[in-house]
């Protein structure tokens, strides 16, 4: 079975995402965000768009959203997804990293198994200010109106927080749920 590709967007937690998959026994490989889309499509069964410093350093990530593959965006990856589908991203009120309590409104497939509130670690330097029309809002917080979203018809998801860090409650579940989507089990 092909691996999940973790797309490196130059963020400090991309290697932790890769390690999370490996710790879960899920085959994964990190690729640069400049990888041609046809190589991505031919080489994996799902794509995680990792975090990074800014949208202008996200390489070809927006193109990966158009492939016929499941996509999970984490932080900057969420912003790439939102913009690719007509949403808007603006600077957040709080800025840098910190603890946040995420309120799950609709778990969908990506947040299945979580309680209604999740303590998490997130950067709110930038955040989705307008959710694209084709997406459902899955979670929010008191500091961010769109902590998680999901496409209504395609297996495309995004979360603002970093599930892969120890500060986030049971973060492995997001990656297990994504793996189940990639396997066609969810």
C-alpha cells in the first residue's frame, strides 16, 4: 500500500507529524512542497499539508488539493485548503502559539471519537476568516471561528491546531481517522 505523504511547508512540527504516523505504524514519507502534482498523485494514498511560516512559502500545495486523494491540512495546510476553495485567511487576533480549547460542533470523519471540547496547542498568527462554501465548519474556539473544516463531498479536511504535539489532547486520533479515510474505512 502506498504511503501517506507529509508535505513539508518549512514548519517546525512537520517532522513530528511524520513521527506520529510512524509511531502509529502507518507508512508515511515527507516530500518537499515543490514536488510535481503528478508525482504526488502517483506516489501516495493521502496527503497531509503540514504547517509553515506563510502562504507564500507553500509551494505547490494548492495544486495538491485538486488531486483525487484525501487531504488533511494542519495549520498553514488548513489555510492553503481554504484559499484553494475560495475561502479567506487573515491575521488572527492572538498571534503566536498557545493553548486553546476547541469546541467540536460536528466531528465528521476527521474528529470522530473526540469529546465536545479538546484542549489543543495552536498558532493563530493566521486563521480562516471565511470558510469556503463547499465546506462544513467542524470546530471553533473563543479565539478562532474556524478551528476545523471539512469538504462536504470530498475527503478534504483542515485543522488549525497541531494534533501531533503533546499539548493537544489525543492528537493521534486525527491521524488515525485520516488514515482510515485514506484506506476507505471511514
